[in-house]
C-alpha cells in the first residue's frame, strides 16, 4: 500500500489558559490522498480551524502530528498555502502585488522576472480577476478579495491547499459564484484541498469526502462521509438528485441530531437539551 | 493631493469666492463655510480689542489688533530696510575692490560680511531650520527604536517605564543639562555649528522623540494576526517581514506620531531658544521683553500670532503627508 499524501495521526492539542489547560482536540486521525477535496464541517468552536492550523504549521500539536509527503509538519510554509477567512490581503498592495509577494518569495531564483509576471497573471486569470488586478483591496468587493486570496494561495503551487471558511463572510450569490470558480479550478489543477465550512450544501457540492467533527472541548472526528458524485457537478442538476440529497441529510443528521449544540452566542441554533451526552457539554 | 492644496484647504471657500467660480447650489453652504469662521474671527478680534484696552502694563496698554497690525508693518519695513542696507554695503565693497584692482592687479582684496542685526524674518528662518533639524534627528532615532520596541514584548515592558518617565519632561528642565554637556563635549576651534543652535536643537530632539516612539511601537505591535500568518506561511525572512508587512502596516500610526512630535517640537523650540539664546523666534520674544520699549508688547504679540500660524502650517503639511501615505483611505484623518 502506498503511503498517503497527508496523514494526521493521533493529533491532540491543549491551550494554556489562566484557569488551566484547555483541551481543544483529541485523537484526530485522517489520511488524505493526492488530489482529494476534503471538507471539515462541525459547529463553531469544535476545533475545525485548529486542525487546519496544525496542518498549516501555525499551531503545534501537543501530541501526534501531521506528515506531508513523508515529512513532518512543524512550521508554516508555502507548500501548505492557506486561504484565510477574511482574505488577509495586504491592504496597501494591489491584487497583482499581493500575488507577486508570494510568487517572489516561493519562486525566487527558479523563475525569471518574465516568467513570474506570466505566472502571477495566469493565477489571477484562473480566479477571473484579470480585469481588476491593479486595484487595491479597498477598491474591490468582498468576493473579489477572496478570489485574489485564492489566487495568491494557488500561485504558491502548494501540495495541499488549506481553506479556512473561504466563503464564510460572503453573501449567498457571491458564494455560489466562487464555489463554481473553485470547482472549475479544481477540474484543471486537481489540487489536494482541505476546506473548513459551515455550509452543508457547500460541503456536499465540493467535496470528495466530508469530515464531520464532534463538539468541543476535546473534539475529534465523528464521521467521515464519502461523496460519490460524478464530476463536473452542477448545483442545478444536483438539487433534485436523490444521492445528493441523501448525502446532505446525512450531514444534517450528524450536525443537528447527533451533535446538537447549545450555543448561547447564536440564539437561532438554540436547542433545548434533554439527554445530556458527555461530548455536548459547553465550556463554562 | 499636493502640499499646497492641503494648506489651501481651509481657505478654499475664500479663494473660490474671490475667483467667483462657485456654482449656485453650493453658494449657501459656502457662505456658511465663510461666514461662520469670519464671525468667529471678528468676535475674537472685538473681545481682544476691548479686553486689551483695559490692561495697563508698565510698558503701556496691552496691544490690541490695531497695535499688532502696526508692529507687523514695522517688522516688515525693518526687514526691507536692512536688506537694502546689505545690498548697498556689498555694492560699495565691490566698487572699492574693483578700484583697488584697477590700480594694482595684485592687490589683496578683503571681502567683509555684512554684519547687520538679524531681522524678524531671519529669525523665523533660524527657528524653522532649528526645529526641522531637531525633528529630523528625532525621527531618525524614534522610528527604528519604535519598531524594535513594537516587535518585542519584552523590550516594550522593559523600556516603557523609561519612555513614560521622559515623555512629560519640560524642555526647560533639559536645557541646562544639554548646555553643559554640549559645552563639555563639543569643543572645536572652528565650530561648524553655533552652540546655541545645538542646545536648542538637542532639546527639541529630546522632547519630541517620545510620541513617535510610542505611536510607532503601538503600530508595529498591532499588525493584524492574519497578516502575520501570511508572513509565516510565506516564510518571509525577518528583514522582509519588517519591510513588507510591519512597516507598511504601521505607517499610519508612525505618521500620527510624527505629527504629534512636530507639534511638540515647535512648541518646545520657542522656550529652548529663549533660554539658549539661539537667534530665532524665542530669542526675538526674549529680546523684546528685555528691551522694554513701548513697541515691545505689540511686537511680542505679533510673534505669538506668527508662531501660531507657522505651527498650523507645519501641522497641515504633516497632515498631507499622513493622508498621502495612509493605505486606509476610509479612516478619517483630521
């Protein structure tokens, strides 16, 4: 058996707090093949972002760890490019310059000036940002900023693309546009992707596998759902697809039956707790 | 926006009014923009006139606006007279030398410098040079210091008490120390700088360092975590990180600090010049005070207004630069 592309083994993490250590994750095990699109889904505060940050190298796991292409991950690096939730573009640089900063850093000495320019423009073209590449972040919309953020990450030619709720801050229509763009890009590049999402439709539409996480503290992987739908996928055709709706209800069941959550910050999600299972307790 | 435009900004409605290039719909708002400050100034002038006429000093009545107007005219006239004298002096000297050379081509020619008293406008020039030298030196020290402090939490907690202690110190407290140190250290037969100039300048530097240090360090320390993560993912070197992420991100704060610093520098300068006898506006005020003629108070009041107006212009220039370099165009800067 060949070794997996990316492997998480027994990952757990504790954060020190004034009232003692807080255990966010425990025993997270996951194997990801090259070219797979994985979604991490779960209620807020369940440690999805923590998993992503450990793979990115921004956090150090307390126990266990991540191995990418046979090498242990212990610091951040461009081969694990991150698309941040709030785009994280440098506000004083244009879209082009933002991508350029990454390209110059990653391909210094490997690409000539002309090749770099072509590569930057190619990536901005992939996300359909050619028309506004010399605009600064405050001159473009939220969706466009996120496109540039994706272009910057793609331009690093990462072996894993990490996306932290990339479309979370966008309105529904813009989000749909970006999801379509992302599928289009995936069909060409076939990157390995780990994406965090809150959105069940997004997870089913985009992913090869959906990793569902239990509620924190000491969150871990609850279930993994393999989404066996033909690509290219179209949101319109899938809307009436029985398989699609089955996957969708699987995820919904996991989130709202098995992992009910009392969330005081979001009154809409408030559910009266009757049976008190151990992993549903809120942090005091 | 260029500097001239920003300086003009408060006067824009006036300029437009004089040029007669106002569209009708804005006339009402422009009249408001002109009339309101106009009323403010007029009320102030009236109160000043009435109040001043009731204050009797040993040098006569406290100068009102009329007296100041007269003295301002005198200062301009003094300046022009002295410049004419100077021109005449050099002309006479040249003629004399030319004659000498005619008689004897090998004659030794002496060129004497005109040794007139510094006029009010020369003194403004001296003050500006002194304040800018002090401010530039302070900037060169304060910005890198602020960056280093902002990058390190340890250094920040180590140095913060020191900075907070020195920040409120008056220039008058520094000056004696500076004077003694300068006269002990700066010993030269042919000094490039006047000691009075050095004393004033160093005092200005010491007093205006702190706002820039503090603001720069706060700006550097508050670089957003997201941008720092970007830097980590890209594995930027320390130097590139500072240059590409930290510096641009804290530029607005740095300029806020610089603007505060320049304001303090200008305020401190007058006091420093007064005590150090640097031939600038501070010395002008002091000399007039010592002089004690019936014109003195009027001249000092003129200087007060000029000092205020120059301070205002300096602040406008800094504001322009601050706006020009700020990447956050939504932030309201005023």
